[in-house]
């Protein structure tokens, strides 16, 4: 199984300049490949394969001597990115309701990473060697597990550099548990489980919204590097706080339960139609479920997704179904059951998950 280890790196000014130069040459090469592929189709009706693009790139390298300053594996990986972009385009064309999103040219600042796929890097203690760049300091806060297959160097909008090691690791499943839980995600309470326990969401974006709006206005007036970086830094803080919360919450959930059941929500559709779309985006339900899913896979746990229809309208005790507006937060039934709406939904979600596992 593949696992990624991400570390902050601290290149010198000279090395950072080389890395910026490599990013620009990668962006230039990507755009040239895209142009060549588009022209081949428009003028000759030919669809260049990835191998054709690689052969074109070999000739292109001799025409642009500066590309010798970029490692060959880094240049080769660009062809995979372009091919992947076209595969995604054709996949979306076939999907109903999906925006096709034809591969587009990368503008300045949009190409922010490059990858060494097989060679050109090595790690020694607190230093990382990158071919055509040199040694850079790395903050390795945990040990790298398994065999390193590739390494991606990324640059954040706040000009911070990171090294992402993609490794092949052997996963050892955790001790099996007997507990199963149903989870209802929401806005007032981020999660409510079938045991009645709730986790409140810190609302990171909502708290930072005034400051973000202020920085956005400043940037719109001046549009300098200083205002752009200040705005990017503020957004980065919100993003990091959200990720920290999601990782910690998902880890706790996986550690305490063997089976975890969620509603199979179409978050994109909800955000398009729902009046609380901004709160839904801030809560990041889809990201949270994906975090739980991969952590569960590592630990030998299982995640079950069930149909969300009527989970909050059906009584978890007697099964009677009655429409309740979203503003009604307490579930009351003629059978005598009275509990929070989210708790009732979580119990129904767990029941549906157990039924799905029993029939599988």
C-alpha cells in the first residue's frame, strides 16, 4: 500500500532560486506539450499518445538547452500529468452533469510542484539531496517507512517548500474491536454518533471571515506581493486548522470503532442547492469521510456508506416515518421516543449499515 510522508524543507536562497527556475521550465514544457498535442489534432486529426509526447520532448530538449538544468525524470513526469489531465477530461465528458474541463495552459504561479519518479534524490539525516539543485535542509519530524518510490517537491502560495515522499509500505492491521458506530454529519454538531455523543465544529472559516474580507479588500486595491502573501497566509492558517481538526477527529473515530457507517452524501450537489453551502464547505464532510476511509484501511477497519434517504425522518425505535423541517432539532414520535434529530439519524444510519453488511 502506498503512503505519503510530507516534510517541510528549507532551501537556501540559491537553491530556492533553482527550484523556482525548475518550476518555470516545467510549466513552459507542459504548455508546449499541450500546444503540440492540440495542434496535431486540429491540423492532422492525430491524437498524440503519451509515448508520442515523450518522443517529441526528447527532440524539444535539444532545441532548448536550458532544459538540461532540469532532471530527466522530472521532465518525463510532466508527460504523465498531461496524459492524466486528458484522461480526466474524457472521463468527465462521459459522466452526466459533469463539467468537461478541457486541459488548459498553466499561467504564472499555477504550476507549483515537480516530481522525481525513480532517481535523482536521497536523504541523509536532516538533509535532502535533489539532483540539479543540491542539498537542502529537511525537518523530518517522523521516520520514513517502507520503500520510497517517488518524491514530489511542492511550493505553497506562502512560498513554503515541502517534500512529499510516496512510499510502498506493509500495513499491519490494528487489534480488532467489536464496536460499530453510525455517524451523522451536520453543521450545528459536526458529528453525532449512534451512541448520542456529539463533536462540535470550531467553524474556522467563519471566525476568520472578517479578517479574510479585510485582507481581500486590501489586495484588490493594491495587488502587491505583500498583500497577496498576507491573504495567502491567512487562508493557509484556516486550512491548517481545519486539517488538524479533521485528522484528529478521524483518528479518534478509527481508533475506537471497528465498523463506521456514514451517509453516502453528494456534497457537491448539496453545496449547489443548499442555502448553507458556505457552512457545508467549511465543515468539509467529504474530506473528513475520505480521512476516515484511508485511516480505516490502514488499521484493518471498515467504512460503510449507506443511502441517506429518510434517515432523519424515520423513527429509529418504531420505524414510523414523518416529515420534519430542518429547523426541528428534536425527534418526537408517538411511540414515546424523544431524542435529538441527529442522534435518531445516526441510529438509523448504523442500522442500514449493519443490514448492508449482513446481506453482502
